[in-house]
């Protein structure tokens, strides 16, 4: 059990380091089906270990300037408000139904990321500006130097998406990274590598809120497994970060999508046969 928990934590950390999300997507199925942890306990372990691992990965990315703090803070504050609501909603849904909803959500996110990876303009995070004849009609736009125009409409959109991310985090124990990365790329036009760094920063703050609301709701957090997961996560984060630096943006997005689809299929299969 000890070695297996560390190995699974390493897988989760690798996913976080590679894509800036997906850690919780892998953590919950690994805990439930690999270590026989109850789904609700797995949510708490996932939030704690993913948040701690994300913190480890955020530091070097902050130093390299790969974290867009303004956008990240906006997302994080909204997400921290939504996490307690997600935790409450999870108590109203049967555990098997919760896992099925989780898998369906993963498939939707994977499809959206794959579709956008095939569009180089979106995948690179470069959006047309108003100085170009063919104007970008999206709510959030960027200048030619890549700086986000944080207008009131753009801020409202990011807050709404951040709230939804927080709800999903509290409900599924995912930290929200697998939603944050696509959201930053799709809605704010952020480059994928910068979205990875910003996502890790957001995950740290949202996970704190998620763990707090999880414990406040009377749920159990097995610390022994959480620490083992966290230890493995540090190693995986380091390895994933090195691989991510060698992959192009669209390739990284497609890798993320494929991994999420595989996990979703596995969760659906185990939920239907159990």
C-alpha cells in the first residue's frame, strides 16, 4: 500500500506538471479503484495532495514569469467562493452517480481542448486585436504583446468561470486544473504553457478552500495516504515540468485531451460493472 500510494501520487504529480491540470482527474480514480478508498474520502485526499503538489510546481514557474497573477487571482478568488457549494452538492448525490458525472465532464473538457488544439491561433494564445480588420468578437481580448485587456465584461466572464471551477473542485475533488487550463486558453486567449503555470497557482488557492470546506462538512481526511500521495506528487511534478518544456502548445493540449479521455472511459467502465 505504501509504495503504491507514492507511485499513484507520482502519476498525479506528472499530470499536473505536464498539463497544469488533470491531477485530480487521475487522483480520484486511482484512490477509489487502486487503493479502495471511499469516493468521499478520495475527494479530500485528492484536494490536499493536488494542492500541495501544485504549490511545489508553482514556485519555479513564478520565477520564470509563466504565471499571470492578475488573471490567476481573479480565478482563484471566485473559485474559493464556489468550492464550499460544490462540497455541499456532492453530499446530495449518490457516490456512483457522482463518479459517472465526473467521467462525463472529463469527456466534454477533452473534446473542447482537442478541438481548440487544431486551431493554431487559439492554441498559441494569440488573439486578434481591434487594430486588425477582422475583429475578434470574443469578450476577452489581448494586445499584440499578449497582455490581457481586463475589461468589465472580461472580468465578469472569468469570475463566472472561476465560480464554476470552484464548484467542480468541491464536488469532485479535482482542484479544478483540468477546467482551469481549457478555460484560460479558450476564454482569455492565454498561451498553453502560461495557462499551465497560472492554473497551478489557482489550484493551490482553490484546493485550500476545498479542503477546508471538506473538513468543515464532517468528512474524513486520511492523512497517511495524503502524505504518501504528496511525496510521490513532488517527484512527478518535477518530471512533468521537464517534459512540458519540450512540447509545443498544440501537442501539449492534445496529450492532455487523450489522457483525460482514457481516464473517463475507465471510470465509466468501472462504474457500470460495479
